[in-house]
């Protein structure tokens, strides 16, 4: 699924109520929502942590028997080159 499609799903509220979707993709990269607890105050807060550069799913792949599905990714470097 392309980055733009994921952003559109989030804008439509698709993520609301889906605690099992702790990821966000934007031009800056892929982020994961993590829970952090202050051990002294027991305060719990959530923050977004960058886990990698921007990824785009450009195709779904499979072998000649129609099995072993995968995804072809574009990986954006710091120089915004696509590998």
C-alpha cells in the first residue's frame, strides 16, 4: 500500500479504535507509537519514535505458483534517493 493511501486511511479515522496499529508513515519516515512510563511518578505517556526512513510499498509479489507473497519496497535515503 502506498504511503499516500496510508495517510488517507488515517485521515478518514481508520486508525481510531485500532490499538493494534501503532505505526505512522510520513515523508520523514516510519514511526512507532511507544508507551513510556516514568518510574518515579508512574506517569504513562505515549510518543512516536522513528524506526526507519520512509518506505513505500510499490507492488505485491509472489512466485510463479501464486504462493510466497511479499512486497516490493522503495526505501528513501537521507538524500531522498530511492533504492
